[in-house]
């Protein structure tokens, strides 16, 4: 039974779809004025994995992830570049799709753009004005009156009385209340603009997602997701807008993935620790990045560092090494490992535990390769099957080995000439444990013993990445 942590209730809840057998899920996508960074990659991979698992469970899923292709940052960047804003966003949408394909992220079912949703946005603002929840400010902009929505703060846990002007909001004399937020901005000279009942202008950021989500999934749907940084004010404002306009419950369950940190510091352009997906792909294969993201629970902080990426590389190599030399056949999936994998994923998509199941499976597979080829074939099929559900182990094991080392170890199957692969993997793990305990003498001893038996370890600065036989 699938349980998911609901940010709204702050509890894990048994997932119950509004319509039996169907799921509607909306995730806040990218604002396309620059290349995707590691934080965007986490959102992509996390909710792609969620979508894959819903479909594995047999649900008819409609997955919507929007594109914000008009906002202040886009206008400013286009102005700096001397470029049409549509050309700018088109370039970065193409780049975003390239990044997601590299990370084995399947495209969402629907990918609405803000600029294509203007009629729906205007209609929702008109409803809010009619319902007494929005007003035209002294500068002509349309604002949402936060104090008129009685449940404001339910998602973030914030109390209106405790929110002070200047905290997370700009003081604007055109507003009735400093906490009110803009729904429609009047056009400025040279800016993109659309005709509306309030004159030429463009939508505010928050209203875009309310209009796009309800247009694609209806007034009331199952799951809304995004990064933890969007919980307030963006998602809080979405609730106020959507429920204020429709009168219906907006979303049953809210999912938020944790922040990305760089070497234990918050990722920030101002700190100079800001990495795009493309920069990271110059150093690491995309599947390593995906595996790294899945190695932490989606709600936990994710610490990006070369050490973490090298650990992910070494771990993924062990999975691929286990698959080498074994026929990958369409055999029945091992029920024990399948049940353990499902138990992990059913517990709020606990991918670290699911990955641990794969390593338990790998250890048994390595033993079976020496003693029971038929069992090895079945276990290899199970490993590949469960890996596919996480979007990993997509490559041919020999091709992976070539890409990692630049050559194919042709003596791989000649186990008779030396130490078994299972023993090698055990020794590598023992050496890793020794290094973590700062027992450098033991780590060197293990390395030398392996070398004496014809096994060469290939180390990066922060860990063993692969091995080969002499």
C-alpha cells in the first residue's frame, strides 16, 4: 500500500486517488531564462521516478509539468542579450529537453507554457475579482487580497498576523496590504504584453500555475509537487488563487523535494557554488548523476560534491559489473527482491532503501555466477528489471565498462586464473570502510593484496571507480 508524505498535513498518508485507477499530478517546472542547474535536475529525476512507479503500480497517470516562459527574469535576460524573449525561451526549452533526455527523464504527458495559457489566466483573475478576492491597485496592476482568503498559510504553517511587511514581500504603495501579491502586471514600454480587461499587460508568476494546473487536470486533482523552496509563497498562493476562484479543494496531496547543497553549503550563485547540469555532465555520465540523486530520499537535503559523485560512480559500477558475463533474459522476476523493492518504494518513494535492495541482489548474483548459472540469469533479469523502474542500468554492461575504462577487460570471464569477482567486490568494500575509518594502513594492505592476485584498482581522488585484471 503506497504511503506518501503530505506537506499539507505533515504526515505520511495512504494514497487514495480521487478517481480509482487514475492519478493527476502537476509539478512546477522550469523558468526558462538559463540552463538547468542541479536543483532542477533533482526535480526532474524525483518526479520522473514518482511517475514511473505510479505507472508500474498500474495507475493511469496524467503527469503535467509546466514551463514558465514569461516573467521578470526572462524579460531582463532577453533585454541584456538584445534578444527577443521568445527566441531566448525557445533556446533554453530546447536545452532543458536535452538535459532531461540525458538524465533518462521521460517527458511529461502535458507540458503547458504560460504564454499559451493567457486566456485561462485572465478568466481565473476575473473570477477572483468577481468573488471579492482580487482588486485593481492604484498603479493598474491586479492584486490578490490575501487577508480575504481565510485559509491562507495552511500549507506553510504561517500565520498572517505573524507575517510582517518586508519579509519575503516587497512593500508596494499600490497594494491595499503589503502581503498582497500581483495577478496581472500592466505593460511597461518595450515589454511583451497581452490584451486583457485591465489593459495591456502580462500575468504574475503565481497565477500561471493555478491556471495551467486546473486547465489540464481540473479544479481538484491528486498531487502537486515541486521544490521545497516553492512551498511559500508560490504554492501557498496557488491554493489561495485556485480555491478562491473555483470554490473547490485544489489538491489532495503536496510533495516537496529537499534542497540541493554544494559541499554542505546552500547552492547559490552569490556563493559561486552554482552548477548547471551541463557543467556536471562534462565530468560524469548522466546515469551517475541520476543514481546520485536517487541515493538520497527525495525529502532530504542532497549534498553535491565530487566525493558524493565519485561514490555514486563506484556504486553504479558495482551494479553493472554484476550484470557482466550473464545473459539478460526475460525470466520471471524474483518475488522476494520485488516485494522488498516495492516495500521501499511504497514507503514514500524511499529510493535509498530500494537501491540497497539492488545491492543485496547484486551480492547474491555474484555468488550465483560461480555456482548456478540458471539462478544467475534469473537474478540478473530481476536486477535489470528493478533498475529500469528507477531509470538506471539502461546501458549494456560491456559498453558501460568500455566507457568507464576505455577498453574491454577480455579476461573478465577467466575466473579460474585468480580471485573471484565476488571476493574482489568484498575487498573493495572493506577497503572503502577502512578509508572511512582513516585506517590507511589497512586500506593500503588490501590494495597490495589485490594487486598480488592480479587485480588493479582504479582510484579517483575520492574512491575506487573500477577495477581490472592484469
